[in-house]
C-alpha cells in the first residue's frame, strides 16, 4: 500500500472523463488499497481515482465519525440512475482544492448503481452526506469539480489563487491569499 500524491487544481487531469473499469482484478485491488491509504492520510471522506492521476471510474469513501470504527466503501463504475427533485445544501470541500469550502446545492437523494470489489452489481438509494459525497465523487469521474456549481466570480477567484500557488510551487494558496482581504487604511 502507498500514499499517492493528490492532484491539485489547476491540474488539467482533474478535467478528464475517467474510463469504466473492465476487470475487477489484482491491479484494481492495489489501486483501491492505495486510494484508501491516500484518503485516510489526507484526511478525507472520499476519493476518486483521477485525484491520484488514474483515469478509472473508481471511488473510495468512509463516512464514519471520529469516534466510530472505520467504514470503508468502494464504488466501481458508479452511475447515478435516479435523482430526487428535492434539493439539499451542504458545505463541500475537495482534497484537490485544499482548504477551500463552499456551500453546494444538489439533489437530496440519488440512486446509484455500482460494482463492489468482487465485481457484484449493487443499487443503493443514498440520502444525506452519502448522497452529497457520492455525487461529488461521481462528478470527479466525469471531470466535474464542486467549484463548477458556485458563482463564476468565486470560481475565478479560486482558480486565480490556485494558479498563483502552482506557479510559486506552494501547492495551496498562501494563508494571506485564502480570503478576500478587508484592510482598513
Ligand atoms: O473528493 C474529495 O476531494 C474528498 C472530499 C469529499 C467531500 C467532502 C465534503 C462534501 C463532499 C465531498 C473530502 O473528503 S474534503 C475533506 C473533508 O470533508 C473531511 C476531512 C476530514 C474529516 C472530515 C471531513
Ligand atoms: Zn473532490
């Protein structure tokens, strides 16, 4: 198992549409192991394979709270097959856009089809954080980021800060670059 580097905005690979997994084999299980190690080390509650540079439709997740035992979940070739009309708003973050959080409104419930690590098909109906996280991660497999749902003004500001950070080689914006400054005088 290995902790892999997480791609950071504005890395263009984050905009790739990932390919469906063809075979649930040893190399896929190694990828999933590395994804969990990377996700737990970050720490994060979800990860899509493209975030470690692998354009395959694979998602890992663990929504257990700090005081609860680990609850790792793997979704291979996940696909949203139904979305609720009702909407829910949740403050989202992204390991590829570190230390930036913003409210995003999405369908409050989704039905998702996927394969497990044995290659067995499943369909679940998700609500709450699971619904939000699944939509966020499935978006990653389609090259979509949560900043695509915020205002253009905010998105342009985020892009500018992360492009500057990439140029400086700092990886994430410097602390004084995080929030709009309201200096007096
Ligand atoms: O896909 C990712 O970049 C992971 C992302 C998942 C996510 C978070 C919130 C809403 C939707 C999707 C994260 O894990 S960001 C980090 C985070 O939320 C967290 C980290 C440690 C403890 C608790 C939460
Ligand atoms: Zn993300």
